[in-house]
């Protein structure tokens, strides 16, 4: 069974993505929007978290109220652009731990190689949310998921702002057990591997390095 692709069908996400796509949007606004859309997609990606109850006292009475059932989450940004999404996830799930995975792409072969990977000790017991603004060719995402599986992780989701069909297919072919959550599914990749219409180089636009 292929992992499901969840495309956010929400007016706020569509509106915020439109502002992000505009090449005239400032670094400050772009960065804030990455975080805001990150919050909204996290809301959807955590829909299946298990609940239990605990007894509390409201101003009127005692009640058994719903509370998260101790499911541990780790958010894992793919460096560096993925860092832009971490804040939004943590605002929704403040108790989540953060792991980091860094990759560089071999200019000749275009194959991504992991150069940095620092994870919480109990990473294998956590539900993993890998975050990166763009799912283009899918190379980095596939490699990041592979790396997490090597560390014993089995509950893994991928969260991106914008995905290309080519990247979705690459992830589904390599890791059919991983669900993908995205703000939008765009048309295609151009000859340089950029998503069209896309929003340009997300890392440069988040950190102001273009």
C-alpha cells in the first residue's frame, strides 16, 4: 500500500501560499508564512494522535477530559531550509523533540549524502515528522527517511509546503509506508529540478541569502 498524499484543502493555506509564491514578498514575510503554514499542516498531520482521558476540575464540576495519550513526537528538519518549519510545528506540539539531518548533493551525480545527523536518544520510540519546504526530485526526502529507518524509526510522516508529482512518486516508490502532507501539489519540475510554479529556492528566501 502506498503512503497517502494529503494535500491541504484549506483557504488559509491557499491564501498564504499565494503570498509566498509572489517573488516580491519580503524575507521577513516569507519566513513568517513558512512558520504559519507549518502550524496549519501540523494540525492535519497530527489528526490521528491517540487520546486518553484524565480527571480535571472545571469551574463547575469534575470531568474526565481528553488529553494526548503520551505519544512522543520528534520533528526532523532537513537542513537548512527545513529549519523554517520547526517553529510552526513546536507551537502546535511544544513537547516535541527536535532532530537535525544535514545533506549535500553531489554536483555530478545529484545524489544526496548525509553529512550531519543528531537525534534525541529515544528517537526510535517517537513518531517522526520530517520537514522540508519543498519536495522536488525527492532525493533528499528519500535519503532522510532511509536514515531515520536505519535508526529504528517506523512511524514516519513527511511534511512539505509544496510538492512536485516527481518527488511524490520517488518517495512513494522508495518508502510506500510514509504519508506525505503538503500545502500544494504543483505541476512539474523544470530542467534544473525546480518546482513549477513553485516558490523559488525556499532556503534562500527564508534566510535572505539569494
